[in-house]
């Protein structure tokens, strides 16, 4: 079981494994030794799939990249930047794909933080081909497909989970970094690509973000808070977000310079994660500045962890945004016409 736990933890998607033993067994001694580390590599995508993706890209006029959490691997980030620099193809990120490629890049169009109607969604609508890289359906897709609409290339470790709003025409399954590298190498003439419309949308988005960053109203405007924290944190500084309406503003307006510098959960999005994830980030990177941003509701759920942070001498900053309520639920219920009660 221990060996299996390590294997699962290191496979795609890497992550924590919970192994629980009865107390009497957990107390037993053993002379068993760990087995040597496996030399297995992730399988590579088939040539047929690579060729199909390249053909789609060669025939496109204004393709767009969507970068998700699965692309957050060192080699994948490297080859993605090489592809973007080589071809000039614009890219957007999902919330959990932030920082895979430096978001100060001139081809970064924005983050899919809002559900619909934002500049990013206009850019996706203007594209004639979507290359979806490492996107996990546990995050809702930043675009919704319709039959006969924009075609999608799915590049991921696993095949697509097809449903009513996501059914890619080409699937490239295997090691993402290798697949992106192969596609980049096979692309020849892309001079017919035209990103005039996409880059015009980018400029509008950049102007709107800059405008909110200087807003002096009180109580503090969320966009101003995001801009202020970005100004004071170095590129390697870490922002750990709890779950609330401010998470959308950070995902949308806070430009991540490096991978894993914006920690957020866009899956089950459980409240209370902000302070503990900041503490974990400090344990891994004790020399980097770490800021946790929480709402009053989210902070309340794990405020007792302050005792742990103080006892361990952790130098982290916690910003609490107080609106005396559950802001995201209030916003959602107001949009649905419900009365404000119990929030």
C-alpha cells in the first residue's frame, strides 16, 4: 500500500495521497525496504494526432492557446513559451493555469476568471481554432462549444471528458511538453495568421485593468487592492487566495510572473484554504514573501491556524477583506432575484 501511495502521488496528476492504517498495524515494525524508483516515462502522443493538430493549425487564420493547470510543469512551460515566441500565437489562461507563461508577455490576452462576457471571452469568440492545453474539466471550460462552431484541439495527459459543452475535434494524448514541442517543430509557414482582432481586444483589457488599479474610492476598490499587492510583491512572491469574490479579481487582474506564485482552488473551491495554503507555501519557500488574501467568512473558517503560524515563527501577511457576509453567494443570489437573507 505504501508503494502504491508513492506511485499514485508521482503520477499525473501529481498530488497528495491519503493512506490510513489501523493503530495496531501502524505501530508494527517492518523489515521491508522501499522498491527502487520506477524509470517509466509518460507515453508520447501518436504521430497521427500530432499531424492532425499541425494540419488544423496550418489551415487556421487566428488560433488561440488556452493554458490550464496540467501545463504547469517546468518543461511544458519552457516549450510553450518557445512556441508563443516563435509563432506569436496569443494565449489565455484558466485560473489554475496562471503563471505557466509570464503574464507580462505581449501575447497574453487575459485570464478566464468571469463566467462569460469578459474581454477574454470576446477573444475566444474571435478565434477560429482553440488549442486547449492541460485544461482539467474540474475547472469549468473558459469557452462553451456549439456544434458547427469553433474547432478545438485537446492536448493533455488524458483523453477529453466529452460532455454537452466540450467535444474536441482533435485529441493529442500523452506527454504535453513533448506534444507541444513536436507541433512547434512541425509548423512551417504561419505568416498568414492574423491576430489584429485578438490584440485589439488585449489592449482594451489592459486599459481596463490599469484604470481600476488607480481608483481611489473608499472602501477599497477590489481592482485597486489587486494592483497594490502586485506592486509591492516581487516576481517570486506568493499570493495564497481563499475562496470568495476577490479570487475572481486576483485571477483576472493580478499578473503572475512565475508558476505557482498565485495559489487558488478553482475546483471544489472550499472556503478556509487561504491561510493554510500560505503557511504551506512558507514551509516550502521560507525565503519568499507570502501574502494570504481572505474574506472575513473564509478567514473565520480556519482562523485558529494563526496559532500554528505564530508557534512556528512564520512570517506571512494575512489580508482580510471584510464585507460582513459571504460576498460571492450574495452576488449570485442577487443576480437570481433572491432576497438578501442569512449571509
